[in-house]
C-alpha cells in the first residue's frame, strides 16, 4: 500500500492498457502452414468441433540444460464429424503424433501455423461425432527466458551460489508454450500430471503427490492426483529446492507455504492468513473448497503480483514473505490483500470461469472486491476500508480518457487479452460491484453471488449469468437449493424491501442497470443544482477531451445517494434519465451526493454548491465522513481538468486540509496537489514550482510535526506516518532532513546493525541516498539483504537520488537482472522518470531498450503499460508530445504500435498541455496572492 501512496509523490497512478480490435474489413488471407500447405483453420479462436475431456501430462524439465521434454495424451469428445483437430502450441518441437481410436493407433499429419500458435492434427479418416478418441503428442522446448509459460527462475544464496528452479505462469495464453493444449478458458478438462526430477529437487503441482517412482539415471518421477475440471490457464507445476511449512484449516484443507530455504522463516504470517482466509471463504460462499490442499509458493522471479492456479497459488516473494521485525504496516496490508485476492479466485475464476477474456472482470473485479469484503471481517485491525476508494480513483484516471474500454469488451489476439489485465477490469470492476452491493443491500448481494457460484460450478459464464443470479433472489425454485442464509432472508421479506428505497413501481432489473456500467466505457458526471427545495440533476460522460461530441450518446442508470445539512439519513434515488428533479422536505445549507463515494461517478455542484461545501469543510469538516471528504477533494480537482470548476475554487477547498488527519483525504490531497508541481519540474518553471511545493508543505506542516519517529498506532496511522515523513524529507523540510540525516549516519556507523523503526526507514534511506557514499552504502546493504521489504525501500530510495550516473546504472543493472531483479525493472524505470533529475534518462532508456523489454515482459502486459504511461505522463509540451509520437509511431504492430497504453499516453500529454495553458496563469496568480497574504500576516 505504501508503494501505491508513494506513487503520488515519487511516481504516479499508472494507467493500464487495452487495444483496438483489428479492422475486420480487410480481406482474410488463407493461412499457410510452415510446410507450405494450406492450414485448415483461419480464425484466432479454436473451433467448437472437438473438446478435451482429460489430459495425461508427463514432463521432464532439465535445470542444467534449461530445457524440457514431455508427452501429452488428450481424451477428446467429438461434437461434429471432422478430420482435423485444431489446438494450441507455441515455440516447441512436436513429434510422434498419434491418434488412439477404437479401431487402433495411427499417426496423424501435423500442420503448424505459428502466427496463431495453432497446430492442426489431420486424420485420413473422419472422427465421428459422439465417439471418444485420444491424441498423443511428444514435445520439447527451452525453458522460457521471460516470466510466462514454463520458465526459468533463479536466486542467489547468502554464500553467493546461484540456484535454478522452473515454474509456470499460464494466464492468459501461455499454457500453449508449455504443452500442446486447447488453450482457451471454456475448454475445461481434468489433468493427471507426472514430473521427472533429480533427487535434489522437489516437484509440486495443483494436486497432492500420490507416489514417487525411481527411474534409471538417478531420476525420480512424481505422480500427482487427478485435478478437478478446470481451464488450461490454471494448471501449474514447480521444480525447485523450496522448503515448506504447513497447517490444516478447520475444514480439513492442508495449507503449505513454499519458499527458498533461507527465507522459510518469513512464512509464518502468510500461513496464518491463508488458513484464516480459506476458512472464511469456505463459510461465506457456502461451497466447500474442492481440493485437499492449497499451496502458496514464493517465486524469486515473478512478473505480476500473484497467480491463482487452483491448489498452487504463486506469488512474488514480496507478496508472501513477512518479517515481523523488518516489514512495515503497509507490507502486512499488501500481503494479506494479495492472499485474500488469490484465495477468492479459487471460487471466482477457478470454480466459475468467464467464457472468454472479454469478461475477465468477472474474475478480477470480484477477486479485487472480495479482498475488501474478506479482510473487513477477518482482519478488522487492518482498516482495509481506508484504502478502497483509492482503487476507484485509479480506475477513473484511465476511464476518463477516450481510449478507455468497457469493463466487458471484445478481444481476440493475445496482446489484446493481456491488455485486459488493467485498472478497468480490476479496480472499476470492484467499484461497480461495491456500488451494486450498496444498491441491493449486502444481504441480497451475498445470497445472489452464492447462487451464481452454485449454479455455474465447474462451468463458464458471461455477464448476464451474474445479473440473473442477483435478480429476484426469493423465487421458489432457487429457494429449495438455497442455504440457511438464503432461506432465513427470504422468510423475512420485509427486510427485502430495503432495495425498494431506490425505485418505485417497476420490478428491479439488475441487468438493465448493470449493462450501462459494463457495456459502455467511462463513467457519469452528475451535476447537482439546488434551488430552494428543488434539486436539479443531470448526467453526462466525464471525459478529458476538447471534443464535446465524444461525450454524446452515453446514459447510465445511476444509484444516487445523498445527505443534507438537515439530516444524517442517506436518501436514495435511481437516476435513469438524462435529467430529473428531486424535492427536499425543507431548504438546506448543503447537500452531499454519492455518500462515502459508494457509487462509481463524480459530482459537480453548480451555482453556490461548491462554496457551501468549502464553507462546511473549513468550519466543521467532520460533519462528513473521511471518504466523503476524500471524494470531494478528488472530484473538485478532476472537474478543473474538464473546465467545470475554476482552479482557485479547488485550491480554496484544499486549504481545509491543514486540519485533516485521516489517511484517505490526506493522501488524496497529495494526489491532487503534487502532480501540479511535477508538471512544472519538467518545464523549468522554477518560481511557481517552488511556491507550489511550499504551499503543500505549509498545508501539512502541522500533521508532519505531530509524527513520532517510531512504530506505533493503527495500520492507517503507520502508513500515513511513513508517507508524511518521506514527503517532508523529499521536500527538504528542515526538521525532517536533520533528523533523517542523523539517523542514517548512526545506522551506517553501526554497519546497519542499529534497528531503525520500520515506518521511518524510507525517509532515512532517501536522505542517505543523496550522497555518492550514502548511495553506495545502501546498495551494498541491498545486495546482501534477504528481507524483501527492506530491499524494496532501499531500491525506492536509490531511485529518488539526484545522482544521475547512479540512476542510469540502476536501470541497466535491473535489466541485466543479476543483483537487481528484472521483475522490478518497471518500478525502477518509472521511479527514475518521476525523479526531477532522472525523467529524461527514463525516456531514453525506454526507447533504447524497447525491443528487449517487450520480449521480456510481453506485449500488452501491465508491466509494459506501466512503463509507457509512467515514463511519459508528466510531460506537458508539444515538443515532447511530438518526440513521443515520433518514437511510438515508428513501431510496427508486432512491436506494439497498436497498444492502448500508447493512446493513453498521447491523451494524457494532450490533457496536461490543455491544463497548463488554461490553469498555469491562474495557479501563479493564486499562489502570488497567497504569498502576499502570508507575508502580510507575518508583519
């Protein structure tokens, strides 16, 4: 979490990516196989003529030669007469392909079409509908050098020895690089896996091991139990020298945490959390976890945060390992959330899977949402509610651009599929589910999602299946199968009337409402104008553009909530039309719409509306909840960007922050104010830049001065302390720099043995890394540490240093991956790019290494999108926009020219240029006026 907050200061909220579909009007070429023959299938998606039922998969990875061989036998169910079987394989040698038919064994002809990663197995006799066949294929390939497929990972022991392991990452389209398969989520099948290994290694997979057989040549073969029916992207296996710790849940599931031997003592927290959370989900979903075990493995090289493989979830080491002495409050929050996310997937995603990647949000939006639902109940001390709003703000950042995409959007090729793993699928998905839960009531929502999971277990779903499950939950057919919660709720029908506060007369149509949130991109801006007792409402699309035609034709069904100065009651109203009028029982001083920002929309208060809110915040800010205050700060500054509110109004509102102490409004204040001076750092506008920095320091000076330099308080208080002290030191606030310098020198004099309070280490390291000697000392400690959270803080501090030669060297080191892991390169490049002394270095590095980066991290991946947007999104000049367009415009489609993140980059810089043209003179005037006022007060 701290890392995310740091992005407000050292980095930025990173938009993620997606892509436009190819132009369907182009004439289709007949595909030609590698041997020159016509390939019998011309589509990216596999035909529905043949389905897999079961895979017998035998693998032999060699961790010395870094390659693997295998044999797969697939049982087939033929749905239509055919003489070809089309399936996936990528960058592997295929051999000995046989058809095992009732009438005997015979070879099949193999055609390969690498462009679609497809194989055609051609039979000289027809495979008949309704009959069962098997195909067998031998295959061989190198372990992947990237972070997906069956790939090589390594780590260095404390004695300097490099050890190699092999692990898998198949989501979204990478199982085909590990074994020939029907690599689409709807082709569910069961798997029986066998892995050959050396005695010095262990093998783990989705299911428990049933036996080990000795083979000639001092090799062992592990046989694993057969899996449940599941999609290819959830298959997993690891060959390594990991150690493990285990416990059993109340429901009898064996939980094990696997890690490299030297870090096994950092697994206790994750083991406790996994046991607690799996038990919670087992009860909450009222569906037993169907496997006998759940392993959680910390992989030394891992691109994303974690992966939900059924029965064997995999994680970055930093996402699983926790040291009570050295890890921070935000590390604990982050680790607990990521475990909650992956375990929620065992139901949402694994048991019930989207039909195709266009509805990825059914997996990821739900898992992100369940992080907050589960931790609110199981770990109340983490105050996870304090951090949910941040997810909605991040989603709105990309969803306010015209390059955004609907939550459910057509995708076809692997790059487009990868691009779906973005803030819209995860964060917007979670935010609209939260809005729906508030709308239906938590009880109705819970019963509906249990109904959905039970109805579609081991199947694939589309959007509408979820909406149907959440509609009319007390109908008699479903009630027979419902659990106790369901029956109790429906027997007490008067509770059910809770949702009727939203609408009158017509039957509630969940699908009609939610289609407006999932099938169109963007989100609404609701304008509120109070005239006496009359409240005039209107809606339009919020869009950062100078082309008003792009906002036309959008209409949402919006579950509005509001409260007023006259009443604490939350009033509800479903706005289905472009405009409407509400009547209040009496005239009021102020009205606040979108209570707690439970709805995924922004609000503009017309007329005197903003002035009455500013007055309220200045005189009695706690009359509104901290989430309400955070949403007002967010909305008012975002409305400046689209010309609805003057900048001075937003700045006047920000002044109340001098009295604010709650984490969400404070960090949102930073989130809106810091980017203003970040734009100026890249424009040589030093006077106004420094005035802006002084304004922010003055605004939060009281809160900064209150911070103790020790670890105490709630998780939110501790996360806020880390952030405030770091900000103060980065901004050269004298009391902070003096204290941090003293502590760094003490720590260095003790050769790192002195125990620094965890919450303050980032501030101390940042100040220490400003000198070449301090930087080099930090790097040596980084190199020798096995504490992931400490290394992460050191790395961030080194990337914030003003020493340009060190910044350049650090990016190069991260690319080579020997001391600094390549998995961390995107974060390093973005941090350097936010650094006023490093931004040009980051852009030069991205351009120079582009082709290496897209090979390593894969086109369309979140890592590539993070670098593209993170390196470029603080530029605000035509010259820089032209330079960026010139580079990306020179790329071929194969090198990423069609990626959505490039469109987002262009739009963001255009928005920055517009913002500066319109608002820089206003900002300068406002800051000058303030300085005169402050100077006058000092006289």
